[in-house]
C-alpha cells in the first residue's frame, strides 16, 4: 500500500497532468489546419484522438480503481479494468507512432522514400528515423529509450501474445488471512516476464508524462516553423 505522502503526490500529479493534456490538445488542434494533409491526419485523428482516450483511461483508473483501495474487485470490475488497461497501453504506444508519422509527413519524407514500402523505418525510437529529427528532439527521444523498451515489452504482448492483466490482490504468504491482502491496483504480463507487478497509477502517470514531453517537443519544433 502507498504511504499517505506517496498517495498525496500521486493524486496531486494526476490533477496536474489532466489540464496539461487539455492544453496540448488545444495546441495540436490549432496547428492541424496549417499542416500538410497527411501530417494533419496524424495530428488530428492520431495524436489528438489518442490523447482523448488516454485521458478517459486515466480518469477511469483514478475513479474506479483508486490507488488507496482496500477491497477486492468483482469479476466484472476486473474485466473493465483490464479493458481500460489494454486500451491505455495500446494508445500510449500508438500515439508514439502517430508522432513519428506526423513528423515524417511534416518534413515531406514521402518525397524521398516510398513510405508504403519503408513503413518499418517510421518510428520515433527507430535509429534510422532519428537522423530525420532535429537534434534537440532526437536527444530527448534518446533519454526515453529505456522507457520505450519497457512500453514495448507490454504493448506487443497486449496486441499479439499474452496480454497483461490487473492483479486482484497480492499476499506475502499463501496462508495469510484475507485481512493481510494488498489490493493496491497493479498489473502484470506473463509470470515468466521481465517485469514484476507494476503499480498502475504511478506507471500510467509516468507514461502520460513521457507522452506529454515528447509531444510538446514535437509541437514546439513544428510551431517554430510556422511562427
């Protein structure tokens, strides 16, 4: 369970993050009409649409799966929790791809390469793609390489193999009484995976903050060209 100080910081961070997303959405929607058509599509229907989904998932995590919960979820509640978890992970990964495609079309990369045949080169964390990013943005992407590795570890199984799921509760010993169960919301992939139980609220806030940092940096680069 979280300490009172930890819980306070988590709740405060959530109240900071949600307005930041709203501001970022407005900034993207204002810039979208000034972008090349294909870049505009990834901006409005990719980045912005996924930001709305991430907000909805984050709000659900805090309202329906509060970090200080001390009771077991029903089967139906756990199913809904898993649905929101999967939507969150897929869209955190997807928005990173949209950012890459947005930038690719923004700089007209399709005029230099047949992107239908070279789709695999378009990726914000793809080494071949980094050379097409401004130095500052490329450096920022590099700072989040470990985070992206962690994200990929959970995104790929969600889409293709064993999806992660919300753990109902944990115990220190199998013979512990129900009073000793820890109901703090956490998720895990396969039991043989690289990562152990992951605190839902802490990690989802970290994921959203990373998305915000990358998206804000990309937006700054595009706005500079339209100043």
